[in-house]
C-alpha cells in the first residue's frame, strides 16, 4: 500500500465511478487532500443528499424531490402531448430546447437484448394507463437515435397505435452547425429521406 | 433549474473537481442517483476521512496518517540517501520502481515564477536541517523533467553543494515536458539508475 489508507480508500471509491480510471481517481483523491475541508464536506453532503432526497415521480418517472414532480404538476403545460424519453438527462436535453411544453414519460432506459433489458424492465407498463383517459392526443417518441432507441420507439408505437393516439418520432438528420461530409452515410440518408418543402 | 436541487448541487460540486467538466459532472451525479445508497455513503465517508485523518509528515512532508510517516520511521531504509520530489504522487511513482530504498523529501511543488511559486513556498527550508547531521551522503533530485522541475533541481543543488554532499539528478530519458507519475516504472527505474552528478 503506497498511499495512506484513507487516500487509498478514496482512490478506490473514485475508481468505481463510471469513466474514472485509476490515474484520474488518484488525481482527484490528491486534489481532495489539498482542497479546503468545507469543500470536501460539501461534496460529501451533496452525495448523501441525493440519496436522501431524490425519488422518482410516480407519474412520469423523472427524478425529483417532490412526487408528483414539478413538470407533472405544472398547470401551464399542455397535457395533450406526451414526450417519451429514455433517461432523465434526455428530459433535460428536451427542456433546454424550450420548444416542448407538454408532459413527459421517462422509461428508465431502452430495450437492449445485448444488456438483457426487455420491455418489462422499462416504465412501458406505466405508459398505457396514462393514455387511457383520452386526454393525450399525441405521443412524441424521443428515444435515442441508436439501435436500442429505435427498437424501443417501434415497440412503444406498436403499443400506443391501437389506442388511436397520434404517435410521432423526432426527426433524424444533420446536426445543426455540422458539416455535410462529416456526417455518416446512414444519417445523411435519413436526412434526405426526411426532407421537407421549404 | 432543470434538475431537482440536490442533483443540481451535486453536479456543481463535481464540476469543481479538476478535469471534471459540466457534462462529466452531470453523468456522475446521475450515476449517483442510480448507485446503491451504501456506495454513495462510502464515497462521502472516504472524502471526509481524508480530511480528518491525512496530515503531512513533519520530517519528509509526505501525506500520511501518522507523523512521522511509515517511510521516515522504517529502520530498513537507508538514511544516507535522500530523494527530493515535488509531490506525494511522485514519491509513490518512485516507490513503484522498487529501486529506491532511501528516504524522501517532498517539496510540495516546484519553483514556478509563472504561478508565483518561489523557493519559500516549497519545503526547501526544511531540507537543509535534515542534511546538517552529516548522515545523508547523497541527495537525489527527482523533481519533474519540465522547466519548473529543472529550475527547482538547480536551485536545490546550489543550496546543498556547499555542504559537501553528493547531489545527483535522475537521468533524462524521461520524456521532457512529461509528468513524473505518468512514466512507466521501467523508464523511471532507468532514470534513477542513470543519475549523474550535477
């Protein structure tokens, strides 16, 4: 053991975080040695606070302090349109566009046979009861543009369509500000396919 | 505020760590939401334990739980040879070579006029008293192979030489401009082996 036990232990704990290798873990732990005590305390408290205070909204599945969450209880939002996303971070990405004022449904992941994640592991069963009242007129499927996201969108569409509700999928295409020849062929083909009159 | 307060706060705390940008901080905070409570608690405790239990060795300046540290109190080590390094991580890198069995002196940095770090900001003043007893026969300067490390080595050499003690510098062979603890053990062992009088 080359580091004193508390440091070795902190390096170990940092290493367990995703994307943090042993070198980064060491760098972070040694930074903690130098940082003011209040800052280390503050990080420690923030970690525990997340575990103590964060729950999932029983309606939409988003992470929240209060159940139901702010979005589900916001009277200014349109209950006729429901956006289905994989993860809370995708909901945040949608919110940042400031273009969507409907409600959300967070699945908690995507269908992935590779990782052993099937429809029953997602909040798909909680989706249908939300559509039963007839209030929702459109479901926007905003799952990821990868294989798992596509599979999940197709699966969800097949569930929802029999209810006579409009089901849409966010468009594939070129990233704004990108370069045409930096985009892969599949994306460019989709962008061509999805072309619209201007 | 797009995330609930405890999550936003944790993202903020992670962002303050070196090399952790806003995207990584978000990824880490959302990982904490999913991780077992015990793991978050364990990371929080490890953070506080480092602040509670880690001190600097009053002899060598290394980080330790006990003062003096394990290396300074190890009777199996050779007190005739003293290795001067910038940071605790450099000491660990030296230890990993298993080639050095002497004592250490950790400066706490390197002379850097750019960052306003002068000789008085380092543990250079604590170095001379350690050499006064005449027990130390050789000082190995293992500061980094960059400009600051070289300047620090030269400065230290000028302080030590009048005492009639042999002063050596670990060999070049280290990639210039690199960081001591990013070098593989074999290279660092070679550099130690090839040290020359300055």
